[in-house]
C-alpha cells in the first residue's frame, strides 16, 4: 500500500507494530470478504461477466494487501527491493481491478476506460519493476489519475451505476487521496500507519460499492 517510496526516517518499534496490526487486519478482512463476495455472486446466479468482475476485483485486492504486508512487515536487505517492486506494482493492478466489476456489471459501454486503466496499470508496473527509484512523482500522479478515472473520463459510467455505488466510489477516492498527504508527511510520527489506515478505509468503501453492484446485478 506504499506509493511513492518508503520514508527515510527510521521507524520506531511502536510504529512498526501499529503498521503490522493494520496490515494483518487488512489481509484477514480481504481473505474473509472476497470469498463471501464471490459466493454471493454465485448464489444469486449472477451473469458470467459479473462473476468475472468480482473475481478480478477480489484477486487484485488480496494481491495488493498481501504485497503491502510482505513489504512493510519483512525487514530484509535481500528481499526488500523485490518486495518493494511488487508492493508498488500491485497498487496499479488493484486500481484497474477495482474498476473492472463496475464496467462489466453495469453494462455501460466503458470498455475504452477499462482498457486505458489496464494499459496504465501495465505501464506503471513495468516502470516500478524496471526502474523502482525513478519516476517517483510520475508514478504517484499515475496512481491518482487512475483512481479518479471514473470522474475524469468515465462520467457515463458513474451515471449508469445504481445508488449508492457512485457515492461510495467517490468517498473511497477522497479517503485514498487524503491519505496520500500523510504518506508524504514523512516527519510525522506514525505517518505510514495513518496512511495505511486511510487505504484500508478506502478499500472497505470500494468493497461496499462492489457488493452493492453485485446485489443489483441481473441474474443469468
């Protein structure tokens, strides 16, 4: 869940413990919630597109939270570089994966938006893997642009979603964006823990939005 890079200030033991608690909570919630989400889709007899969207979203959510937990909780000089690459790359996958069910379930013609998001996720992943210490601000900007894509370029998608899905999406985006300020505020004690709390809250809001989409999705 880290975005632009890890703080240069040494973390205290209390900071590491608090951050670990947030990560464990996030992974546990995702591992419990995603099967329930997909199970709901199956029980409701959801169309294949809805089931695929839920699966892509769930896989992307678990991937991001797991990669973040590994990177932030394992202090290893040998594996730190690889874990950082995976952590930062997984955020792009999670953003694109989050939009996937909204496009597939809504029936709104927004394949161009979805293709652009997955293309951006691919670009961001390549940059993070090949040059993890470069393009810091470009990478951060790409995260934010992808996160707000529905507002910037997908107005038709938002208009076609059932209430209260658009409100939950916008609320989640605002929480994520507000959290970035704490992520960048490296001199603030517990700034990483605070940032990850914002990410967890934002993830819960988007999970609720996907749940509402599946509840409103037509059966096969």
